[in-house]
């Protein structure tokens, strides 16, 4: 029940005030939330785009990180959401970010701070490319995002 208390508090706090460029898309329960984010600066890679993040929480949250990934809403839907092109974001929406790993996670992080970190990661990007090996990773990976052991050796993105 620890996750429920913490998530209820986060939800109440965020419903009163969210950082610019971050909005709730769905928060019907305490197992999964969807957030829309957009880059606020004029980075041409992401201008006028809104992206959808899906947060999946376990009962061990905030001790254990949530699973966070971008989800695609096709252009045929009412609110289309692409997967951003970024050297740390696979075409299936999985994000290679130390903060989201068990080793890099800290219980002081929140949904809001994760959204802001991802927003910042997009803002700082200058490379219009997917991670190396994207198609193989997307084809063959069967692990959940939090179970993937990424190598974090690129501090330039």
C-alpha cells in the first residue's frame, strides 16, 4: 500500500500545479498514468510536437522506479503523439536514461521530476537519430524497460 499513498500525494500535488509543458493525459488509477510533454525551447527537432509518456507503477514505488516509456498514438487518432527521435529513445518508446534504472533511481524522484528530466533531455538534444542498433533492439528485446541493463556512457545528449 506504500505506492498508493505516495502516488495519491503526488497526484494531488501535481493536479494543483504542473511545470510548463507537462500535462496529465490519464491518471484514472494508481497503476498507470499517462503524461503529455512538450519541449519548451525552440529546438527545431521537437518544435510544435507533443509526446505521450506512460508511467507504470509497481507496489514497490517509490523504492523501485516506475517503468516509463513513450507511447505512439497514430496520426489517425484525435490526439496523435509520435515517439521522439533521440539517440537515447528507441523507436518502440523505451528510454535509455540512468534515472529510470534501478541503479540510477532514488526514492526522492517523483513523476514530476522524471517528466522534467526527460523534457530537459529532449531540450538538450541536437542529433536527429535513434540509438545504435535500434531495429535489432526493437525486434529482439523482450524485457521490460526496468529490466534492461543499458550502458550509460554518453554524457553529451
